[in-house]
C-alpha cells in the first residue's frame, strides 16, 4: 500500500457542488499538506496542518476548507466548486528529512 | 519566507546533449533544496535533495545539482539526456521545520518542461 493515499484519483463535478478530496497516510507523520497544481504555475500550498489541532491557511486557501480527522487523515473540501478550481491536487506529509506525496487527484469542475 | 524562481519555462534539447535547468531561491533562513520530476500524467518523484554537507548532490537517473549559497542557486544538470527524460521538473525550497510557523513548508517553482528530441 502507498504511504500517502488520495481518493478519488479522478473526479468530474458540476459547478456549485460540494466535493471532498480525501488523504490518508501510513507514515505516522504529524505534518500534512494540500497543494494544487496548475499548468505553468507549479504547485501552490492550499492548507497545512502540524497536528490534529493545528490547521493553517496556505497561499491560496480561498474557496477551500480542510478537516484533520486524525493524525493519519486530512481532507480537503470545496464547498461550492467553480470551474477555476479545475486542477491536479496533491496531498503530502513531511518530517525534517523530506516530503512524501500522494499520487494526486485530478478534479474537473464543469 | 522563501521563494523559488525557475528561469526557463521550457528547455528543448537533442538526445545525448547536456542539459542544465536553472533554479534560484531567496530565503532569510537556512535552506533545504529539492528537485522533483513529473512524467506525463504521473505524480511527483524526488530526483535529489540538498539538506547539508557536500554542495554537489547526485540523484537518480544520472542527474546532479550544485548548491551555490553565494549565488543562491541550485541548478540541475545531466551530461547526456535521453528521450525518457522528457518531463516537467520542479525546484523547491524550504526552511528548517524546527523554526516553527510556515518556514518548513515546501515552496515550489513554476516548473521547467524538458523536451528531449531525437
């Protein structure tokens, strides 16, 4: 099993719908992150969490919310999806030595 | 806070030629530097990282990078590329995690698309 698992892998949703992207990890790391990748813009940080009670906004948090249900689970929600949230989303965990990324969720909002 | 600039958005090169992908960073604290590769329709794979020690870092697939503190650069090099190296490459930087706050968050450049032609 992968160290960081993201579900779903692909999702198409309609404008205005609420959608949740899920991330779980088996690394035992406290720190977890959500990034979004857009062509030509690289990866940008949406939210990060240092432990279950410590959640912080990243560079581009507007339109998103997160929930840290347990050390191993970190979910990203789009309360009302819009087309410019179409992107590839990555979850990651980290310790001092480095980051571990999930395989990504490709989200299309139509 | 840290930032990363990848100086070339696209680099076309012929097979077996050398390549250099340029990365500059800025930071008010000590830095750790990374290069990731993303093959078409795939996730991120770590190529190499600089945490401390020797400034010349060797990674997978024959790539290497040199940390130059005076020039705040971390350029990626390969002496002879293959068609299979066609991918997007991301430079990333973070500060020490024990500084607290956002210093330890990984900040990415916008990416460089390497296109290797036969």
